[in-house]
C-alpha cells in the first residue's frame, strides 16, 4: 500500500545532542510537510517542500532544519534539541497542481521525540 | 491570520450516544474545511472535508456542514461506537497548508 513512513517511531535524546528524523513516501507526492505536535496541542507547521523548493514558517526556530534529497525522502534535523522540543513530529504529503485548493494531506504515524 | 477554534474536551460518551464537536473558524477568502482523526499511537487521518459553503462532508457515519454564515463546521455522529474513541481535529486550508484546532479527545465507553 502507498503510504508515508516515519522512522524512528520513538527517539530519546540528550539535551543538545543532534537528532535526525526521517520520512519516506511511496505516493509520489510533490509536497512534503513537517509538523510539530506537543502534548494536547494542535499540530504546528514547521516547514514544507514544494518539489525542491523549501518553505520555512516564520516562527520555526533556526534549530530546526530539513533536507529533501529526492521526491521520496525528507529529513528533519534538530541541531541542538532543548527540553521544549519534546513532541510528536508528523510528516505529511500532498499532491498539488497549484497551491490553492482542497489540500488533503496524508500523514505518517509520527516520531515521538523525548529530550532529557 | 487564519485560525480554528474547537470545543474543548475531553468528551466521554456511552456507546450509541449522539456526538457533537463544535468547530468555528476565522479566515479570509473561501477556505476548505476538514476533520481529521487521530487514533491512539497513530498519525492523523482525513475523516471528511467540505470545499465550499453549504457542502456536507460525510464518512463512517460522521457528518459536518460548511456554514459560511456562522463560520462553523460542527462534527456530528448519531450513534458512536467504542472504536470512535480518538482525538478529532478541525482544520482549514486556505492555500498550501492546514491550520488545526487544538483537538478534542473523545472516549466512548461500552
């Protein structure tokens, strides 16, 4: 089945120790998103790729970076995690001909990050 | 900016009860509206959507109607099951991204 797969599902890291989360998709969608979801809060968009074009949200901390080496893969790098970065990180994809419309996202199961 | 406000939870119901989760939005233009559901330990899944005023989205017994005059998109189900226990998110899309409400946790007891 076509899907969005995130790895690892659970990650524990030390304060300040870099961490990388991965996302792969078999949907051949051209848009990939990273959301941060803290406990009992709404998912918050960090950034997205439209094809190879990177789009950062204005309030995303510099600590968060992303790479998309090809259509299928996207990575979230957290350079120096702080305690406040403990959250679920959700990858999502969509297929858009244009940026406007009923943009339906397909989500992965998420990577739960704990920073100690 | 665009925003979504949804009814706070948690909501606890008995099986076969009627469920309503209120959702209102603030947006410019004509957004599309969605309900996503998150089952325990899983990612978000699209439950239903509506793309213009007076559209009704429906799926798995859930319904929601896009009301432009009241800027609302309330979710309803006439008879819930234990398997409907989940977190429900109302969301809107005005362009390339979704803006989510805070989520409502629903627990259905047998």
